[in-house]
């Protein structure tokens, strides 16, 4: 195996991991505020279809991604209203969002299947992209990949060093105490859910505008759910979500890796790998009950209403 | 301003009215959306909800469509009663279909009386195994059952694809990803001549009675309800949590597996990549819409089957993509969850001038 193969695998790993990284980061922020949104898959699909339709009509990537983020936010607001204001079960409300998003995206995108668009171009950082092996993987990616790194760094600093980040975490641990301290519980949770929606929308659009770039029904194929597992994998720590996303990116491109090694494995069996890997990771991470409890936001998924 | 005021006791009447209200709201939304899309809304709703069952054949088709949904939903309701979030009926159904097919293709030319029972048992066993995996991972490995069952769904889809492209592919099938057509001995007998209504419906009715008696009349059923309402109370009472959780998961897996076996040995008659248009997911909505009660589930399941049929019909007759099925499903669940707020809360409209009045009596405001 020569260096070029390694270079390409690294490059593809990062590209494949990027949508996972974005959704998982959004969901993690959402969960840090104590809200469990299982609607990631639906919001991703809505973002993917909205981004694709916009791009097809306007041929402008910036507008495409912005619309995708906006649609993700709108979808997340529906969830937030039902789960946070009406005190519905967050699990059920998230499921509803996924079912609804899957249906609506298929409906809206029915006329756009098979259409082509100008994909997101790569943005090489002059001088660095020629570094052997790492150059292509790290410095010759597209804008969204760089954006995802900036967001990870931003989120890390926000939660580690900013007062507001601490407030979000406090609300996730115990909204009642947060409220007594004068923290705006509802507003914080809404903003966290919206942030998750925006990132899910962008992640979906990344699939339809950069990664594939096509619109097909159900094109996210469970990435929204894998992202939920990634948050557990990362034990709600920002820096670890990046590692997880790229590990899963690697698992998803195993068919390329197998090809490179000249292995003939059934493609349908290889397609199970990311899901199987998710299970294995969940098992490994969940074995230690105490440890999991320690990292998990204490109020995760539980409803809270002022005056209870 | 609209304010929510907690009720002292959960409203029983609203717990029954809420699904009705949710369905009504879904219909109203459908009416508005069809009108906005430039269709005659009444005609569209008629095509969706009435036209499919306008004749006897349509009614039998509705029952064919509803059978797998109901089988899945009765089982899911047991899980949800125990507060076990089994989202995996879809995967359990698919594995049931694959396992049943793996048996059935060996009986293509046989006239053995054991062929059909073995096929169905294989389906049930497959579903039980798939749900059992989830139970094992939840109980022994402490993983979250939502994520585990979802992942098992995706893996099941690929197992099905692998099976129809590989070991179960018909060697004389011109390389189509399909199994051989099942022989008569492995097909579920048709109940009424000239229709596709098969014996699977009887299994669904049996499951209706069995789960009803089980949950409301047996001690284990009672334990399941206690566990779902208050896990610590169940622990105090000495109920075996692991036994109950594994039990509901395996039963619901078996029912979903039977649904899958019923599809391949019933209306489809062979294993194909598309044995379910998402029955397992629809069953989740059906279970909630039916208030986790077997009778309610039966009604909700019929409605869901109707939406599936109507969606297909709307695609053919008025050219609407059949993805509206998913939109309706999602909307219905959203509305149901929203209406359910009325069970625990009273909605209080406080108008601005009224607020002034309450300012005079601060004690009343406190309560």
C-alpha cells in the first residue's frame, strides 16, 4: 500500500466524518442544556432537501447552506415548543420530528431526485496542501470542514472558559437551581435546541451539496442517530466528539479501505459496519454505569416547568 | 397570554379525547395543505381516506395492510407500558421476514403440513432473537435501548439486502434480488376467495385478545404496569425488573417477527427488498395514538393502514408523492403529543384586563 492510498483514506475519513461531527456537536450542546432531541435525523433530512432545492434554484452555496440552517432551526423550534412548552416526552417529540422530517423531505424533494448541482468546491490553503499525507486531508478540504473545526474550537472554549457555557451546563444539571440563580432556563434551552437544529441542517446540506452531491430520499441513512450515539461516546466532552466522528467516518468508508487492500467482502455486509460499530462503542461506553452517570447531564430528557 | 395550570388529577376524559382531537387537527392541516398545493382539498381527503375502502375489496385490503401494523403495535404497547423504549419493531419485522423466508424456500415443492407452521415459527424466533439482542444489551451491558434498537433496525435492513442478494436469491430468478416464490404449503391461506385477506388477520386478533388479557388480567401484566409507572416502587415490591423488561421486549419482537413472516408468506409470497414500507415505525405512532390500549391500538392501526392505502391511491390518482404518508404520520404524533398536554394541565387564558384584577388579590395568584 502506497502513501497515496493512506492520503486518500485520511481525506475521505474527514469528509465522511464532517456531517457526523456537525450533528453530534449540535446535539451535544442541546443535551448539555438538558434537552434530548431525537429529531436529528429528521432535521438533517430537511436541511439536506432545503439546501439542495435552494442550490438548484439559486446556484449559490452560501444561500443554500443558510437556508438549510434556517430550516433546521425552524424544525427544531417545533420540537422545542412541543417538548419544552407543552411538556411532552422529549423522546416521543424527537421521534415525531424524525418521522415528520423524513416524510416532508421526501415530499419536497420528489421532483429533485436525479437533478445535479455544482458541488461545494474544495478550498486549498495555499502552501500547506502539498505536505505529504496530511496536506490533502487537513488543508485541501471544503469550507464546511474548516467551519466544523472552528465550531468545535468555539464550543470547547465556550463551555470551558465562558460564563454562559457554565450557565448552560448548570441548567442541564438542574434547571430548578439554575432558575433560582436567575438563569434564563427556557431561553437557554431554546437557544441550545436551535443551535442543534442549525448544525443538523448544515450537516444535512453538506451531504446533499458537497458529499454526494445529490438529493435522494432518506439520504442521511441513520447519521442523525449515529450522532446521538457519538454524544454518548464522547461522554458529553466537546474534544472527544471530533475523535468519535472521524472514527465513524473511517468505519463508513470501510468499503474503500477494503478495496484498497483488495478484499472482496459483500457490500451489504460492509454497509452494516457503521451501525455495528455504533453498537460496540455504546456497549463499551455504557458498561461503567457510574462513569456514564457522572458525565451525563443530570436533567437530560426530563421535563421541567417553572413553578413546579 | 396562554398559561398552563397543572391539574390536581390527570384528566381521564382528555386522555381519550386527545387522540380524536389530534386526528381532527391532522385532517384540518391536510385540508389546508392540499388547498395550498392547488388540489381540491375535499377530493384529496376523499381519495386519501374514503376511496380506498369504498368497496368490499378495499376493506379486505385495508385489513391486509393493517395486520402487520397491529401485530407490531400490540407488542410495542407492552414495551411502552413498561417504559421500555423499543423503536426496533421495524428491524424485528424484517428479520422475522428473512428467517421465515430462509425456512420457506426449502419447502417450495413440498406439501408437508409442517411447512407453514415452521415458516411462521422461524419468523417469530427471528423477531424474538433480534429483540432479545436489544434486551441483552440493555440489561447486561447497560446500553440505551432507543439507540440500540434503532441501530439494529439499520443492521436488519442490510441483513435483508444481503439475504436477497446472496443466500436467499432465487437461482432461477434472472439475477433479480428476490427469493424463489414460496410454494402453496408455506403460504398463509386466504380467508375470502378473490381477496388477499389471509390468516394473518386471525393472528392479529389473537394477539389483540392475548395482550389485552395479559396486561390487564395477569399479575405479570400488573407488574409491567407498575414498573412502567414507578421503577422504584416495582423494585420495592420485589418485582424482577430484568425478567419483565426482557419479557416485554421478546414478546414484542416475536409479534413483529410474526408480522414479517406474515408479509412474506402472505400478500408478498416471497422475500423481496421491500417487505415493509415502515410498518414498524408506523406502529410506534399507532401504539401512542391508541393510548397503549389494545382496543385503541386496533382503531388507530386501521386508521394508519388507511393512510398507507390512501397515500398510494393519491399518488396514482392525483399525482401526490406518497411521501405524504410520512408527513401525516409525523403531524399526527406531534398533534397527539401537543393535545396530551390537556391531560395534565388546564389551559388558562389570562387576558390583560383580567391580570389587573388578580393583582388585587395576591393570595389567589399564589395558589
